[in-house]
C-alpha cells in the first residue's frame, strides 16, 4: 500500500468476518478517530445531478443496462444542468457531481461547453462520473475545468469483473489503466466497489480494500449491492434466496458496508469517503449518519429534478426518489450538527491530492 496504512490485510479479513458488536464498536471508533485526525470534522456536501440515464453497456447488475427495455431514458439539457448547479450554490455546496450511464450521446464538445459554463457561472468544483471514456474526452473535459473523476472498478477479481461487466470491445484499456490515465491528466481520482455483489468473497473484498491503498485514490465510494429485478444479477439474487446461504458470499448488508467503510478509512486515512444513498435505502432512518460515524466524511444530496429520478434506476427504491432538495438540505444539515460535525465549506479536495499537486508544481 502506498499510504501509511494502520492495518494489515489479514486484519482486514478478520474484521470483515467479525460479528461481535462490542468489538466492532472499537473498529468504528478507531476509524472515526482516524477520520477526525486526517480530514477533520467537516462533512462535505456534493450536489449530485444525474444528467443521463442512457447507457451503451450491459453490466449484469445495473438497472441502466442497455437491454433493460422497461426503463424510460432521458438526457438533461445544458440549461437544466446549470439550473441544478445554481441550486447547489444556493445551498452552499462546494461541488457538483455530473453522473450518467455510459452514454455515447454525451458528446465531447457539448459537455466541454457545459463544464466551461459551470466554471464561469459558479465557484463549484466539477466532478464527473460518466463511465469509461476515451482519453481525448477526458483530456478535453479536464482542460475545460473538470476537477475530479469517479470511476468504480467494482471488483479487483478479474474473473468476477469479466462476468458481471462485459467490455465495450476487446483491447480497450481496463479500468485500472483508466484510473492511471485520470491521474496523469491531473484529475482528483475516485473509485469504489459494491459490497456483497453475487460471487464476492471475503478475500475478494479484502483485496479491493487493499487496492484502494495501492491506487493512491483521493475519493473512495462503497455501497451495498442492491438487486434490480430487471437485471441478470437481480434475478440470480432472487433465485438464491430460496437456497441455503453460501458461507463464502459477502453479505450485501448495512453492517458489512459499515465495516468496509471503516477499514477503507484505516487504509486510506485522508481520502474523501461518502456515506451513500444506497445505505440510506437500506436504512432510511439514519443510514447516512451511521456511515459518517464509521469514517465517512461526504454526503451527496441529489439535485436531479424530481421528474427524472425514477428514470435513473440503478437499483429500485432509492432513498432519494422523493427527497425534495430544499427540505432535504435543511434536514441533512440539522442531522450533521446533531452528530457534532459541521458542514464543509468550499470544494473540499482530499488533503492527499492537494499535497500531490503542490509537489508537482516547480518551485
């Protein structure tokens, strides 16, 4: 691992298998202290805008997959995106996250102009999460002002990855190569995995957590696998519910996700780690807050217009479907204060990224 990890791989495995809440409380407390020491008590709010539900891929787990004919598709206009960004500014957020399926209809030139307008009209950092794109696209968007890019590698197990994530076409760079390309282009780089995807073992998840350290990531997202009924893995998951549980399979549970968040915080002490909407979907009462207690320091409120949110169905029953942005913003900030934390100000770049960029500038 590149960073000064405070935990070994064997310890990671043991903690992932741990079920004693008294012992787990020590893990969560340790991760929370590391979080406080390295990234402070600020919770950074990133306004999420789901700009397109079109996707040219057929990943076995995602409701946006091309072969899901039931899903209605949309693309937001440039003005709709800018309106969402202005709302983020109004709420005091420091970042807007533009997310989509892997949509070839999002043209390089069009998005370049959208990014330029965002940077001209707002102070926001711009994060992109658009899947696997060509280097020329990534370079153009970085040059236009995009600050960050999120690209989950989903699992480091090559056999499992190839089963659940059919490639665009043979010979293209894999996701690890693309993450290195993003680093070379100067992006603040994020990645992540699903917890409990069918076929994932404890050793697989431990390997994933170790890879986060090796990749020297600035942002790391972990969320539980939530089965979508109109996907092959969703159907496989439903059929498996009638059979005895496989003891090797990682649980796609709230608790397992909290353990993974805590362990990632120990491996990557100064990364930005979100407490995800998927956690809130499992636990609407306080899933996000529990993630913050286990080492997370970011939340991504959804600013996508309500009329489109059901059409961005990566998994069903997302917690954000009816979260009116203004009301949710008020409630979220109250909950953050109740935890003894405070809302972050500004773009909230990862300290590790800022140090690296500073070192790259000639003195």
